[in-house]
C-alpha cells in the first residue's frame, strides 16, 4: 500500500468534507450521505485495509463530534 498516497487522499477528503459542510450544512442529509458514500468508496478502493478502515472510522467520529459540539453550542 502506498501510505503517502493514501494520506494525501485523506487530506483531500477532509477538504472536500469542509466544502460539503459549507455548501449543504452539517445538519443536512446530503452532507451525511456524502460522508458515508465517500468513506465507503475510499475503504473499498483500498480493499478494506485495516489502517484505511480505522482511519476513515476515526474521521467519521471526528465529524460526528464536531457536529455534536456545534449543536450543543447553539443551545447555550
């Protein structure tokens, strides 16, 4: 596996996630569908390599946590 290429792909994915969040909002179905579809595509592209799976799961949780924090912040 080309780790350098994979982590460059991860960096690109994070930038795309930021763009999707700006364009659709993190509270939109379109955003979370994109997250799930793009995450699955990256995992499948790399034949569900354990490092890839763990990295993409971590990024999903990172987005979930960020979203949860933003929702809590709006309530206060």
